[in-house]
């Protein structure tokens, strides 16, 4: 018998900012998740959230916007963190779940779908729908599961309704961050505000952001990949530019930003105001303000989170909860065991599960022909 064949050598990753800029940033695939920004070891990537852009930008004085002096010297950190670069979906499926999804798994791979609701009245009141995310973060902080969480807050006193990234370290800060905005906040950017010793981090982010941590881990993107140990994804079909407040809500409906108390989307855009008023804006009127980074995003269901959550379905005060990983299942089991949440079978609301799969399939149809083909994206 002849000598054994040598094991194939894995090709060295040589892809840098110029590749990311050409293939993702300028093509419209970039969702603005900012994963590339937080892993950049040379601090030459910034973030532009003006005029609805929400994209990484090269900020060093070197060449043009697609050039990077460190990339020219073989730095590859940014492409390792991007959840829309090359074969992101199949790579992460295998990393998280040990297999690629089947084409019919339009909502991603998961272990279980349940309905959850916080038992703490304060958290239930402050949180969106069933308050699961706030209950989960509070529990994880108080029980030494995590050191901090990357979340979003409202800027200043909240009257501008501008969502900004921030860090939550206490129950009070979790409650202050509760609620949905429907405009965009790259919560990953709060990574730079972490303190020394905060090495077990939760990320709460829209579906596009929730794919970044496992991509970082699978491609070995460095310290950020190791520190983000809990990944909570928010079901998201789209977010809106901040201009929607003045150009639609105020111009047509007379609703000023500072008057808004709470917002939700349940077939229509629901707005509650501080004076006790309630308004509904048809979603079809909001489409013109869809954020550019959402228009080709195929991921409604936060498919690579540990736990994916959203307020869709018949029960407005319960959270539809998709448990995807062992980390997610262990945490949900602990919250239920300790009476922090109530849990009901997802089958109690079959309409919500059907809607989840329908909205996921609709989002997948956005994936463009020029992008890398992936199982469960094309052909659905």
C-alpha cells in the first residue's frame, strides 16, 4: 500500500477591507451591523450613521474609501467579522449546529419554539410584549451569567427617539433600555464602552447583528469573538430611517417626536403619546423610509442567535421565543425553573409560528442574484 495521502491544507484567509468594501459595503449587502468596526485592531474603521447611511467607513488618511494600509499588509479582521461576506450562512450553520440547514428551514435551525412572559410586573410593564429580553438580561446579570449587555437606549431624555448603543450592567439599566424603537442602533458599537474584566457579554441586536458574533467565532476574529457569550436576536423585517419622525409622523399625522411615549408594530405602526393619545399609521405608508441596509437582508428570524424573540402572534403580552442553541435552552430552562418567566408551548399560537415562517420566507426572497448562493436563501 502506498503512503497515506496528506490531509488537505486549509487555505489561509487573505481577504481584507478592499474585498469587504467592494463586495458588501458598495453593493448594498451591508446591513450596518458594525461587527467589522469593533474588531478592527488598528481603529481605522469608523461608522457613519448620518442621512440613513449606517455603514462602516475607512477613516485613516490613506488612499480612497476602499483602501486600508493595514489590509494591504495582510490584516483580515474586518472580513472575519462580517455576516454578509462570502459564505456566511453555511459557515455559521455548521459552526453552531453541526450541519447546514435544509432549504425548507426558512426560519433557520432551532430546538424549540415557545411563548414566554416575564412574571415581574415592573419588567412586564417596561418591556416590549412579554418582556422576555429584559427578564433574561436582569436574571443573567444578577446570577453571574454575564458581566454586561450591549443594548440600545434612547438618546438623552428620550424626547428625540434616537436609538443609541449602550451598555447595561444593572437591572435598572436593563429596564431603562427596554422597548422597541424601529429605527436602527448598531448595538455592537457599545463594545468599545466595556470595562476591563467584563469578559462575558450579552448582545441584544436585530437579526443582522446577531449573526456577527458566531461569524467572528467561526472565522477566529479575535477577542470580541470570545467575549460575546450570549446572543439574543430580535425578529426584524426592517427598520426605518430617523427621518420618518418628521417626514411622516409629524408632517402627515401631527405627531411630534417628543410627544411619543411608546411604539409597536402589529400589522400597523402603533404610536402612544404622553397625553394618552393613540395613533395608527398604515405600514404601507412607512415603506418609503425603509433603511437602505434592510432592503437586501434575508434574515427575519435572527437565525444565528442563541435565542430569537419577537412580539408576533395573537397574544400581545407574550413573546414568541425561538430557542436555537444549548446556551439558549439552558437559560430559558433556568428562568422558568426560578419563576422568572412563564412558558407556554408555541403550538398555543399556531398562527404566530406560521407568520414567523411566512415573514422569514419573504425576507429570504430579498437575497440578490449577485450574492453567494446559500441553502435556505435561494430556491425558497
